[in-house]
C-alpha cells in the first residue's frame, strides 16, 4: 500500500481476478469500489484491535489465575512438608523407643514363637462358619 502524504488517498495494486472479486462485492452492496475497500479495511482494523484486546485480556486472566494457583500450591506444599516432618518424627521416635527397650525389629530377631491364643482360634472358626452359612444362603437364593 502506498500512502500519499499530501492527500487522504491510499492506493494498492491487485491482480485482475482479485479486483473483479472486490468489484462484485461492492456492486452487491451498492457501493463504489473505493467505498467498499475502505469499509473492508476499517472493519478489518476494528476486528484486529478487538482481537488484540481479547488476547491481552486472556493473558491477564491467565497470569492472575496462575499467580493465585501458585500461592495455593505453595500453601499445600508447606502443609505437606509439615505433615511429612511430623510423620518422620513419629517413625524415628518409635524406632528409637523400640531400640531402647530392645524390642526385636525383624522376624529373624524373634527368639520365641508367637502362638495364637485359644480365644483367637475359636473366634476365627466362628467367622469362617458365618461366612460359609452366608455363602450357602446366597447359593439357595440364586437357585
């Protein structure tokens, strides 16, 4: 596009096919070719400015949300770190207590066999009996 500084004329070159397309559109809208071109260019300019504004708004919203999320993220990390410190302290405290009282830490360190109490055996048998009864009732209802 060439702009003449002495007037308000803007000139540009087009191939004959594109000029015909523009002329057809101008005729369709009952306008001169120059009026139609001016209208199209100004409309394009307005749309470009609107798109630029929308892009800036999206960038602003994205930045704002990101900043808000970062603050929440760091709060969550701080809480997790506090919890982690508490958990590690309890584990170390238990480990130190077990070692102080010389409680075996592995299966191989156990010197005696752990035998189930008779009450535990009776309770386990009762639970197994209840499970079998429930299974039998279910099979009867399914048939």
